[in-house]
C-alpha cells in the first residue's frame, strides 16, 4: 500500500529534519543561556535565584563601554576600506562591460520595456 502525501505537505516534510537540527543545536542552547543569565552564580555554579544583577553589572561596566567603542571603531575602519576598494577596483579593472559603462558614464543595463537600449545605453 502506497502512502499518499498531500502536495502541500512535501515542502514541510523536506524542511523538518533541518528545522529539528536547528532547534536542537541552536535555539535550545540559546534559550538555556538566556535563562542562566538571570541566575546568580558563585565559584561552584549557578545559584537558582532570579536576579538582574548580571545585566546591571554588564551595562554599567567601563570595560563594556570601552569594548563597544573599540568594536564601533573597527566596524567603521572596515566599512571605509570596503567603500574605497569597492568603488575603485571595478573602475580600475578593464575587463568587464560594466566597467566600460561606468567609465563612460552610461549604464549598459538601462533598457526600455521593449528590450531595446535607451538613449543612455
């Protein structure tokens, strides 16, 4: 006897194994960390008392603020380098039609609805 699977159920059945792995290895550990972050701790482990002290310590620490500033500095440096390289490298590369159109100031991809090039291309 052949099992009839409705066509609408097939995509869900295909995604189910990945969803279970995702849930088990990502979502469950993240939820455990979130719950543990509200507990107090000592040298031997977690003390099951609900507290916001961990977040208060984190958000009022000078180290946290310094790390946020350092992260922002690195992000801005990487953004600036990417902006410069992403703008200059395509213009300096002679091999593509996109580069030729950038140099000439026209866009080779501008087309009207009929498929013909517009006056700018």
